[in-house]
């Protein structure tokens, strides 16, 4: 990580870390700890709300995501728009337990104005997801 950050600083690029249950960095807290330890402004966060929990109902998911957005405020360079069903299966944005209006409003409230990228959907689903997300940004 130190070598990668040296290169990033030398070339003026950012490195993104994505808290995800299957990664070493599993939470917003882990991500902020790593950023603190590395001490580089080039280490940024890719925040995907569906990767912050494995199973949750809508209320639990909203709470987990809200806490994460607050914790990483000012360090997010890119947000993902992927969803998850309560049973843990991934879903397209707007079809699961993630409260996207709340997630995006909270991101905006922190000053986030970066890209919102959706993934994990079929070409057939893309137009509907695009309409859904455009109404929120």
C-alpha cells in the first residue's frame, strides 16, 4: 500500500478502497483506520451501500449506510449504486433494502459531488435503473 500511494502521489492520482464484506477492509471504520494509518490524501473511498452488510432489513440497512456515510464524509471519491435483498442476494439499485433516496441525500449533505456508478445489472435493466437514479441526483 505504501508503494502504491507513493506512485499515486507522484503521478497525482487517487487510490480507491472499497469497504466490502469479502475484503480486508470490511467497513467504513476499517477504511478510515487505513486512511489514518497511511496518512495520504490520495487514499480515497469507493462507497457501495450494498457492500456494507450481508443481511439486513430496510431499517437496519438504512442505519448501517447512514452511519457509514457519516463516518467517511469527505473521503468518498466514487459511490456505487448496487442493492441487496434482505436475504443477502445482490439486487439492482432500487429493488432491495437500500434506501437510495436517503443514501444519495446523505452523500450530498457531506459535499459529495462525484460519480455514482451502477453495476451488477443486465442491459435490459439499465434504462429503468438510470431513470430511478437520475431522479435522485
